[in-house]
């Protein structure tokens, strides 16, 4: 049975990436156990998203934002009509 060298190389690369990901996760857990900060990772961490409280916006703030956006769109459409 012939084993394709490229498949073995791809598998090795995949396992190395997985090992690195696991090593970073373990380092982050160890840092948390010691009370320190987790090391910076290449992407967003799911653990930090669970720790942060969800930001809620008041109804008044939503109304202000909506009014400002409507004002911007009205100015944009007005400038588009002026150009035409």
C-alpha cells in the first residue's frame, strides 16, 4: 500500500497547529490559575467574551442614534439629488 508523502506532511502540519493551539490554551489556563493575565492570542478568546457583562443600551440612546442616522441619510440623499 503506497502512502502519499504529501498527505503525511499535511497531517503533520495539522497536528503541529493543533498542538500549538492546545499549548496556548493550557498557558492561558495556567496564567488564570496563578492570577495573572492570559497571554495574547492570535484571535478573540471565547473565555473573555463570557466574562464580560453584556452592554445594554437605553431606549433613549437607541432613539438618539436612530435620529442621528436618519439625519445623516437625509443629508446624503439631499446631496445625491443636488448632484443629479
